[in-house]
């Protein structure tokens, strides 16, 4: 049968609502000068990594744990787990 060996995790970390985001503000200002309206812009960091967890549920739990402890500053930031994708099918 086919076995899934790895899971690709994709996470986005961004400022919480109401926290000043200087990068988003600078982008909004620049966009405005170019004639674009980017109101309510959310600007953050994208991260992807490969997990060797045995299930999607375990991989999502791992992603939450990593975000809580490492990727996001819980005072100012929040995160979204964008996807968990299976990689590298191998016949067994």
C-alpha cells in the first residue's frame, strides 16, 4: 500500500487586530500613492516546513505548539495554520 512519509505545514503569523503594524501601514501608504486602496491590509510572515508526524491531526497540533512557543509573540501576534499537505507517497 501507499504510505505518507511527510506532511508539509504552512503557517501565517500576523499582528493581532488593533496592534499597530508598521509594515502594513507603509504598504498602504505606498499603495495609496499609486492609486490603490488597500484598507484593512493584514501583513504577516509565511512559513512552511516538513513535519514527520504520523497524522494530519498530530501535525496540526505540532504546528499550534510551534507557533505558540516559537513563531508568534502571543502578546502582539496570532497565527493561522493554512494547510497540512501530504508529501512523498512511497509504496510498501
